[in-house]
C-alpha cells in the first residue's frame, strides 16, 4: 500500500486494522467505544514538544461509520461523516500490508 487508499466502513462491532509488516506497523480502528490510531509498534519514534505520549491518539465516540484515507505517510479517520476526526503521520520502513486483526 504505497499509493492513496480509502476504506468506507459501516460499524456494527469493534474492528481493528494493522498496516505494515510483522516488526514495523501501526494499528487503527474502533474498539471499546473509541476510535484510535496506535503508532507504538512503529520502528521510527515520532517525537515533538508535547509533554504527553503521542504514540496513540483516540476519541471516545459511538462510531457508526468510518471513512479512512491513507497515503504514503499519513492516515486520516473521519467518524460518522465528520463528527470527529483523527490524523496521524506514519513512517513505516517495511512493506505496507493492510490486514484486519
């Protein structure tokens, strides 16, 4: 997955995806009432001026629909047609394999 991609999902239950390979990946989806992007398994650690951990972003919401966009170095998730959104920069070094986990 090196090009632009898109997923449109009607949410009926928890759903989690993994993008990357076995040793360098991110996870994202809807789980336990939160939409999230988790970069804690990414080889390249992203740091900033924040005083809190930035490896995981989440928002608590009753998600019924997710629209997910990918490109080479980012993931964007729009929840319920724009009610909430999450965006994250990603730097994966290996193959970008998308799978549901």
